[in-house]
């Protein structure tokens, strides 16, 4: 219960601060959003082009995993359990490899 209360208090403080920032921005006549200017469309398009391939890769991976889960579930409980074990091992290895790659890239 104490954790939930602490989270609600933190959220209330955050919302109060955000509301105050919006009021200050409106008082100045600025079109800023929480003190930040709106991004230019060209900048948004450049980011979308750069991240589009990664987004597509992520969606395709999630789709493939979802489909394989459906197929394994239709094969029965044993196949579903085996699929889940393999998926957890694969996910752990992928996250470990990703963290090692990030750490190696910082040197």
C-alpha cells in the first residue's frame, strides 16, 4: 500500500509541475509544449526514415514470435511448454548479446 501511495504522490507532483509549466508557456504567448518548441516536420521525417527499418524489423520479429506461439499452442501442452523454454533461452541470449554489444561500443 505504501508503494502505491508513493507512486500516486509522485504522479500528483509531476502533474502539478507540468500544469505550472504549461501555464507559464501560455502566459508568455508561446506555442511551446511543456517549455519545448514543436519539432519541424523535416526533422520528424528524417527521424522516421532513420528508424523506420528498425521499427519494421521489430514488428516483423514480434509477428513471427506471435505466430510461432500460436502454432506451438495448437500442437499441445508439451509443445507449448517446450516453445516457451526455447523462447526464454533465446530472449536471454539476445538481451545478453545486446548488452555486451552496447558495452563494447562504449570503449
